[in-house]
C-alpha cells in the first residue's frame, strides 16, 4: 500500500476513528509523565496527530501537529482551533533541526512501510533538541498487512518487530529507552516507549521538508 493510498485511507476513516476512540484510555496520561520531565511550556511535535483530541489538545501552546490526512487535520482544526497544524510525512519533517523539546507519535509509525521506519526515527532525532524526549507506540510483532474493514475502510500496518524497533531507535541516537504498558484508544493494552535523544548525537541540520518558517503560521500548512 503506497503512501498516497495510506493518505486516502486515513481521509476515509478519520471521522469514524475519532468517534470510536475511548477518551479516557490510560495512554493519554503518559503525556503528563512526558511533560513533567520537560521545561515549562515546551514545544512538542505530535506526529500523526489525527483529530488532535488524544494528544495535541493536551500539549503546550507552542506545539505542532503533523498528519498525512487532510481530513484528520480538518478535525484537529475544530478540536484545537489555535494549534499549528501541518500536512506532511514523518519521513520528511518540515521543521528545522532542534526545533522541539519532545515528540509524541501515538499509533503512527506502523502506518509507514517498515523499511522506512529508520528514516522516520532519523527525522525525529533531527528536529529534537539534544536531550529531547520521544514518546511513541512500540509495536510488539513483525507484520506488514492491509486490514480490510478496519473502521469501515482499508488500512495499512507495518512493523519490523519489537527488538528491531528498539535497535532502530538506538541507531538513530536515542538512549535511556524505557517501556510501559497503557490502554490505547480502542481499549487494547499497548506498549509505549520513552526515549531520550543522546545529547552528544551529531545529526544533519538541514530539514528534509520545507523550512520551519514555512510551517510557522497557525492553521494548516502545506509542505512544498
């Protein structure tokens, strides 16, 4: 399933997914744990923000939400009207290096082909400040499949396995990785990982997507 098909799939199911999620799952509380470790009002990037209700709405004002689905971002604009929203890919983040103190990526990376996961983690490392924090869903199994009938549509899922994912995070420069289990939006028990970008990590300073200035305006911005 190519990237355009994934975009279309999310556009199709965005509203249904938002309606079916449990707003009180314990995974939302992990954001409080993340923010408690950071300076006051840190800028956070929410990758795969969707409608924004689960994560972006609970982040500080200088945060940003990124998603491949225009429909998801339309919903986020209603849920979090003052948020900075960007339509784009996690493998080509349209932000300058060191822009964020933290990144959240809930149920997001496994919608990218697993061979491209290292690209996403490298981008996460690039836009984080040294010592920045990452909180993401950690997929347990190794799989690549299209689930038909998922939320009434077709959705792509892909992951290389838990141990391989942890190796990829370390290769991207993340250290002090800790895991925990929480209830996800659909009521299942899911593993999450907290990780820190190695303060000594040397990384490319050029954005893969557009510059941060191009994505700085409040509202939905479009990468070139």
